[in-house]
C-alpha cells in the first residue's frame, strides 16, 4: 500500500524481532495486528485478555478478526485485579498494570518478548490513567511513536480492507458505572445485555450507563429521535433486565461521560 504513514509504521515494526500484540479486536488493535503481520510475517502473536468485565461479543469478534488475518492468537484468562471491587477512579491503571503484566509473562513464555498496544494520539486527550501502567512496564505503542491518530487508523484500516475500520470505540463494562460504586457480576451482565439489545435494534454507537436501577442511554445524535419513537419497546426490554427507570441522555453518545459525571 502506497501510503507514507503506513510505510512509516511498517519501518518501525520491522526493527523488532518478534512481537505480541495486545489485541481487543477493535479498530486500533486490528490495524496494529495487520501491520505487524505485514511487517514481520509469522513472528507475531495476538493476545486477548478475557476479564470478568470484558464484553463477551468483543472476544468473539477478536477471534474472528485474528483468524481472518491468519495470525496466531491466544485468549488469556484474567481474574478481577485486586483493588477494583469499588470501581475506583484509578481502576484503568490497576487493570492495565495487572493485565499487561500477565500478557507480558505469556508473551515471554511464547518467545514474543516485545509487547505492543494500539494507543493512538487521540487517546492522549482523554482521561487514560492506564497509559501510565504501559509506560512503567515498557509496553510499546507504535501509533504514538509514529504520530498516528484515530483518523489515520480508520483510513488505513479501510484501505487494508479491515472490517473494523468504522467499528465504534469500545471499552470495558466498568466504564458504564460511576466511580466508587461497588458492583456485582449481575450488574455487568445487565449492562452488557442492555447494550446487546440496543445494538441488535440498529443502535451501533451506544452506551447504557448504569446508575443503580436507572439506565441512562447514549446513542449517536442522529438516532435520538428514532429511540424516542421506539421508547415503549426499549423501556419494556430494559425493565425486563431489572432497570426501574430508563432515560435518554440528550447529549448523545460520549466517550468517557462517567469521567465527568462520576
């Protein structure tokens, strides 16, 4: 592919001997995995962490993308990291510290000592305490090293024919809960099921923020009117999951909205 940004990325990756890619199956990690395969051939291993707060559909999607790229891929089971039971403000740091420590151990056992992640320039503008853990552990972020932002990621992924090029940014289920709120697995399953219901109804950019027994739905602004038209059906579905109140956030889909609201 004749693209200066992509050539720069490949040149950076070719300096490495063998790499493991922390692979969530999202747009960023999918592009990074495809580029690593392009640069290094079979000297690439995809590692997907399976945590209690991961979206299960994302695990299935990661398996499909890695298989399509023909890259060796392993699922790495992870318990709940210590200290995260109350969803603390630094939960992302605690998670990334534990998660990447585990991924690095697996990568070393397999002979893929350099661990890469798909952080891009736009991620630096958000509240991302987990980035500190990556720096402490020596995880490499090729997109940052090459000055690649989200628009570049989507453009390159589309050019490469990756199905993930327009995939909405996804995060763990804990981001749907206020900081400082103790949660249960039932809470996480209820949130995941609510988002699955809405996604199957065509709301692909969606979050269901959980405030106790209240569900605050965020969808893309263009879909707000449609959601109001379908309100009765959506309310019935989410009440069936145990929510007492079902609301629409008029600001629409927002990354990190819980960082502001708490």
